[in-house]
C-alpha cells in the first residue's frame, strides 16, 4: 500500500473539455500541452466540426470521450464526466485547462516543481484574460481574474470524495472538495485567449451569454454588459521566461 | 415497555448534591423523582441543605452512608467531587448528572470524566458533552430542551433508575429520536453542514455507518462551499471511522491519510499503512477509531482482541518478565501459547503477535482512561511490563486512583507517595485528595464546591 502523496515521479495528466474548437486555439493548446504533460484526456461535447479528429492526431491524448448529445446546458455533468474519465487513467496530478488557455513559459519550466512534492495537494495560478489581441490583457472592475488565484492543478488522491456543485453553468473546473485539502497559491501565470478575438467575436460571445443566462442567474449581468465596453483598460503582457 | 425491577424490595434514591435543594441545577429533574420515591439527600446540615424541600426528601449524613444497604439504592451524583465517596459504596445503580463542561478547570473536568466513566449512566444538559461522552461510553442521556420527545426519554431514564431499573434501553430510543429530529430539521431548512454532520454522528452511534457516511459527505461538501477551514479535519476525517467500522480498511486508511497534514498525522498514516500491509487489521481498525475519538468502540474491540490472545492457562501473551526486550521475548517462546486471532492474521510469528498484544494493551489502557474507566484500566496495567521511571509513576498514580475509587484510601495514599518518590510533581495527587475532601465537606454542608 503506497503513500497517497509522492514527492517525485508524478504523472501529470491534462484534462480538457472541448466543443467545436477547429480553427481556434485547440491545436496550439494541444501542441503546448504535449510538451508539458504526460497524458491528455479530453471530453468532446458533441462537436460537429471535426474537433475529435484533431484531438486524436496528438499521441498524448490517451482518452477521448465523444458525446453525441451536448451537455453544455448541464455543465456539472460535463465536468463530472471529464473528471471521472481523467481519473480512470490513474494520474498522480491533473491539470484542468481549457482549449483556449495557455501556460506562460516560466510556468512550464516550473510545473514539475509544483507537483513533485508531498506537502500540498493543489496549486493555483494567476489567470489573465487577454482582450482583443494576444498582446494585452484586460484589467478593470469586471475583468480581474488575475488578481485572484485559479486552482488548475490537483493531486489525485484515490478514494477521496471529489464533488462538483450541481450547477448548470459556471461550474468550477475542478471538484470543489479539493479546496479542503492543503494547497499552494502560486504566482505562476496562465493566459486565457477566449476574449482575444476581434470585436465581432466578442459580440457573438456576448449574445450567447445573454441568450443562455438572460437574468444573470449564473453570472453577473453587469459583467456581461462590460464585454461591449468600447474602451476597456488593457495592459501589455510581458512574457516571463 | 419498561423492564420490571429484579428486586422485591422498594428501591430508593440517594442524592449526592451539587448545592442545596433550593439551588441545585437539577431541581426540574429531581422533582418528579421525589414525587414518586423517597429520596435521601446527603448532607451534614439538613436545615440549610433541605430548606423548601418536599417532605419525602430526607437527610442522610456522610457518616451514615456506610451503614446503608446500597444493593437497593440508586445514587444520583450531581457533582464530580463526590466520586471518591460514592463509588466505593457500590450502589445498585449510579447516575452521574452534569450540566456540561462550561467554566470548569482541568482538575474538575478530570474528576467529572472519571465519575462519568465509572457511573452506570450519565445525564447531561449539554448536547456537545453528550456526544463527546457517547464516544466514550454507553448509557448517556441528554436533556437540553431541543426536542420534547428526546427530553421525555431523559426524564424517564431518571425515573427508571430511581425505580431500580437500568435505563440503557432508553438510550438508543433517545438517539433514534434525536436523529429523526435532525432529519426533520434538514428537510425543513435544506442542506446545512452542521445539521448534516450531527445527523451523521447520530446515525453512526445507531450503527448505520453507511447512512452516516452518505450524510457526512453531504456535510463535507456544504462545509467546503461555506469556506469552513475545518472541513477536512473536523468533518471529512470522520469518514475514516465510518469506513473502518464497515470493514473497508484500505479505504479507511486512505481517508485518514487524505486528512493527514501535520507531521504527527502523517506519521499516524504511515503506521496505519505499515500495519495494514502486515495484516494487523484489528489494530488498524481500533487505531482509526481512536484517531476519531471513538474510545468506546475502540476499547470494546481491544478487550475482545486481548481476550482472544490470552493463553489457556490464563496467562497473557505479553511477557511475564517486563525487563526483556522484544528480541529476548522471541527467545522465550516457551512462555507463549499464542492463539490465532484473525483469519487475515494467520501465520504471523509469535514475536509479532506478542508485539501486537503489547500495542493493543497500551491502546486499551489509554482508551479506558480517555473514557474515565480508571478501575478497568488499572486491571490491564501490569506492573511487570513497566520499563521506565515515568511508566512506574504513571502506574502508581493510576493504581492509587483506582484504589481510592474502590474505597482503599490508605493504600491509595501509599501509592501516591511511591509516585512522589519517583517524580516530584506527582505530589499533585495528594494535594488533589485534600481538595476533594474539602469540596465534599462544603457540598455536605449544603454549599457549592469547585476544585479551583
């Protein structure tokens, strides 16, 4: 019977949910992850654009679940399915990452330090929302995720009670119960390119949010409106090596 | 239905008070008993102690206590300082009544624990103390005003005892009622971490470990959502006891290890894993129960385990020569006749089984002391296994306390003196005795008392 926590030789598995990602950031994301992690597990939420084929072209994708019916409207089920699929591959650590998220180069260089220890069971990074380009991130009242920490890495403890809240939208990327375990709030950074597209792309996302959550039940109406802010506060990104 | 009393003579109640009749904390509970039974009130100052009391509450002095027929009497002990007075009398039933732990100093808490451990049953006014005690012993009741039916069971326990009947059957009924009350509150208010956790504890005490685990996991999720810093050690860790009691030891050890953060906790987890690999399942189970403060179940299992390890001649498999090391024990195999204890533990060497038995004995003594069962603990403490001066001091102190509770005051004092010769601070036991005597004197005079 082995200790639950290993200080070295940990297998790192990336877990990702995707949906119609062709022509966006998925290929670049999987290329980066292939250099960083040991294995990749993906749940495809009923894509219709050939996303699964793209995923399969990366050898480190060891498991790909293709849903025929989308679970986007019941996000906790989608997250739970991804989690169960990922842990079935017997990982030591999991990196929960979206298809439009990237690790800064310094983070990549130090990620093994984060997981090859036996003192804490999760690590949180600072996530930056890039806005309108891949050169600037947004920093204002409604867009300041980077001022907090986002839990992205967790140690998998077999037998532990992992649970997601049964919410339809805005479900945390990792089981909430991980937060009870000891963790590290790191200053290492990650980049979110989901809002890095042009104005037309942003308006399309705005319309989708308003359609899915017109009353702001799952999110904040003012934040939805801020997507259309004509002059958001943008700060130039300087990559740390 | 109440079982019939086994005695033909009418039982009577003797109250060892916490104050005068007019000032006792338990007047609401004593009045119904006094209405049905003659009550003897221990006091040397009846005028002060019994002012305003009903006519069938009469005084009995401390000198008269030794001339009573205690085989027909139920003692209601309302203050822990009476412990060394009442326990040697060996009443038919002994009820320890206590408000809870608020405002007590360590010494008083220690005597309250001993009284609670040695009593036939306990009644408390505090649910946290009730649950704490329920993990140390059976036959505990709470009367806290939270639920009318629950309070009724507690009141009945007092009446049954006064009538000479052990109230144990009511204990489970009260637990069932309290579990149901939490279930009802949860259905009215929705998910609450605290309510779910309490319900889980009650289900565990009722023997439903599966239901308790389900409720506990719900409590854990709620606690995390509410940002409770103690969700892991205060709630989730209990899962290891629930899994252990279901026999799922590998999962139980994993559950404990997930919560092991400090160096001590990690060492505990390491030991659990090591013993599990060696097949010491019985010990792993009791260790997990103890790590979750369930000394009641741990002591029960340890006593069974040790009894299984007794040799046919009545000798224990622990060495008779306490000065021998473990290696020396191995060479003294002629002394052992080791029985196989557990199907999963077959084939272990005698040396390993002897070491296991020594560990079991050490854990049992500690769990019994945690439960306040001083006299039972002293029976398992063998002087010939003592190796250090500290152990010898602890032994003398324990024996002294057990002797005191058995009424052998002079022998107890001699034991305390021997402890003092080994370690100066053991003089505290003698000081404690003087404090107890003074407290009893004040209580018997109709006053109140503390050991501060």
